[in-house]
């Protein structure tokens, strides 16, 4: 099972029950979807109790927000690790997009919960969304300010343009996930659009 807590991302000081509950939620989302997941499903998959759940999280929504926050942190780390800052800037764009697609392909239900379910939680999820977009924007700005980009005389991308790229990518991702299509279809349009924006300034 791939969860948002793969790759050793769980903090060393994390309560083991908290990690198990997040894994339980990830497992239930993969199996049932977020809307049909109950706290009973989470604790059953985590092999723990409702009492333990409520010692760690105020609600199912609170648990989801923490799961998505960690998943977004791993997404950013995976993209940064995949990009060679010395490579030609066009190659870097393809590396970043491919790493994004690899990550979401392994976490399709969790990705869709991030894009479609979390906003429906209302104001409680607003900090998650803002923080995720800020961190993703920071990542794009940082990635476009490295030797490969500087050799091409390209300035770092502006934050508004980075947000435009991210917003379009999120919507395309959601549409392909909802239609059950091959997520590799994201790669070429995302690379083309990103290269056009990054290289055309």
C-alpha cells in the first residue's frame, strides 16, 4: 500500500499511533474514498481504537488535513530530489513534471482528496491549501533560480506565474483522475505550458 507517509517521511518524534492512524486513513481512502470513510474504518485499518483516534485527532477532517499536509511535503521533496540543477532548464522542467506524475500516480485517491475533498471542508482546510500552494510556489521559484536557468539568462519565475502553472496542473490532474485516464497524459501539456511560461518571459 502506498500512503502519504512513505519514504521515511514520518517524523522521528511522531507518536506511533498517530502514524498508524494516518496510514489507516490513507488505506481507507484508497479503498473507499474519503467521503465513505468513517472513523471506524480508520481505526480498523490502523488496528487501534476510537479512543486512541480521538487522543490524536479532533475529527476525521483533522486527520485528513494532517495526511494531506504530509503528502504535500513528500511531493515537494520528491520533485526537488528529481531535478538536476546543472541540467538544461528544459530538461529540468521535464524532470520536475515527471516526478510530479510519479508521485500522484502512486497516490491517486489521496491526490483527488487533496484537490476535490479538502476544499469542501471549508475554512478548516483553508490553512492547508494556503500553505501547500505557498510551499509549491516557493519550490518553483527556487528551482528556476539555479545554474541551468541562469545559463539560459532566465530570471526566477514570479510567484503569480508559478501559481498559474500550479493551478492549471491541479485541475488537469483532477480531471484525469476523475475520468480514470492515464496520468502520463499530464506530462507533455505540462512540460509545454511550463516551458512556454518559463522561457517566454
